[in-house]
C-alpha cells in the first residue's frame, strides 16, 4: 500500500524532481507532483508525494519543519478529498 503526503510552504520554483529528491533521502518515492494554478500554471506552493506505507512516518518526522530553500516545510499525511 501507499500513502500520500501533503507538502506545504514550498518555494514557487520547486519542481516535482526536486520534491522527489528531498524525500528519496528517507525512502522510496512512488510519485510527486506540484499543484499549479489553472489559469497561469504558476505553483500554488504545495504538492503531494506518494510513498510506501512504511516510509511515510519516517518522512513526516524527518521533513516536517525542515528548511528547504529558506522555507520551513509542512509535511503531513494528506487528507482525502471531499
């Protein structure tokens, strides 16, 4: 099984590849994506990373609050869409 992690407070210039690189230091990354504005295609400052269940808690504890390009990341388990 896999879990999806929410990653907030990202710099606008962050790419999905950079997001994968940050998280892959702590385990396997299945996929990553940056959420963008529909009209402008500009980053909205957050994204999602899909990881195996066993890696999720480690990644949350290691990366939540960690500084990335001058900004402290917010990392937690994503809530299901309503």
